[in-house]
């Protein structure tokens, strides 16, 4: 059973990697090339607000699903998986409107600030905090008993 759990964790991580690798084909994001150039003087691309919004929601949904798979099969605790999903959703709910504001103002708030807001929107960075947090939580509970 332990081998199956680690295989499912591997599949979850592979899903997260696949979202990143195939981002050009899967999602509408005209800012991929804009930020890949790493030039704050690059031309601001034309885009469709609706497609951008839906594309980011779709990407968030895939990242959330694969992140939940990873958390579930690392800790085998449905309550913690639900809590992780809520935390990831809260971070997205905070950063997505900020990123949309940055896009609306054509990144006048700052190129690097906009770049990093975008990272929190399109990448499951919060998972890198959740896994150690839950690991510590699991082992702290064991120490107290």
C-alpha cells in the first residue's frame, strides 16, 4: 500500500510538472512570452480579458487538483487535504485580483511585483509551504502524545 501512495504522489507531482511544461498548449496566456523575455521594456501584448480570466481559473483548478492529490497521499488525511485546498484557494483569491489589477494598469505598479504576483497565480507555490507545515504538524502531534 505504501508503494501505491508514493506512486500517486509521483503522479500528482507529474501532473503539476505537466501543467507547467504544456502551459503554452493548454492555457491562454499572452504574458508568457512577455515575462519570458525578462525585459521590462517589452511591448505590452494585446489580450482578451475573458480568455485570460478563464485560462487562469482553468490552470488554478488543475494545480489545485494535483496539489490536493499530493497532500492526500503524503499525509493520508482528508481533513488536511481539505485544509490545504482551502489555503491554496485563499492565496489564489488574494493574489488573482491583485494580478488582474497589475494587468489592468499595464504593470505600472512595478514589473517585478507583477511578475511575482503572476507566479503566485499560475504556480502552486503555496504547496511548498503546506507540505513542511503539515509535516511539522504531524510530527509535533506525535511528540505531544
